[in-house]
C-alpha cells in the first residue's frame, strides 16, 4: 500500500502517446492512486511523424482513463517544466521500463531540476506484465496486421484497427 500523498499534489506525466499503451496506463493509474490530480501532457510532437493527430491522442488518453476521475489529458508543446508550472503542478512523473530508460530519464530529470529547482521528478517502475510494451512496437505490429489487443486498452485498439484499415 502506498503512503498517502501530500494534500493537493498535482503531477504531470508527459509523452507523445502515439498510441497510449497499457504500460503508460499502468504508470498513470498508479500515480492516480498516490496523487490528487494526474495530468497527461500529450506532446504536439512536431518533430515526429505520428500515426494519430494530437486531437486523436488526447481523445484516446481521455477514453482510456475515463474510469479515473482524477486524471485529465491536456496538450502541450515546449519545455515540460513550463507546462508543469502553468498547471501549478509540483511533480513530474516518469515511467521506467529498463536501464536504458533509467539513463535517459535520469539525465532529463537532472536538466528539469536545473531549469526548475522547485519541481521534483518521481520515477515509477513499470509493472512486470507491461515492461515490454512500447508505442513504437505497438504501431509496427498493428501496421503489419499483428494482434495488439494485450498491449492497449479497448478504445486504443479500436482506433488502431480503424487507422490501419484506412491506410491500406
């Protein structure tokens, strides 16, 4: 059982979420048990060629997390620390799957701490059953006609199937 969070703590969990996977959901749901409000910060991702538009990714995040009343999805661009400040959040939450994630995320947490010393980063190790999931692999498997039903929630699965069908 997790200790209760400080009253009124808002956290931000950011990413491209193209698409949101059960791994992402694992981290979000666990954060929602610990903190008062979890904001899923969906990156505009101008530098990436995303499968889903920003509006689609926002809608999928909201649909997948509809059973968590203290979770909401908002778009963001620019520095995550500026978005966190604008939302009056106190913590950045990041999920870790592997040592590779740890190395990258530790560097990012250090830089975010340099830019915004008042903000902390909390790492949540992904649950064992979803550690192998990545959005990149989900997209690729889906495009190749593979079954991704155990990797994403039903709203995301339906959207993936519809998207792949229109691209063929």
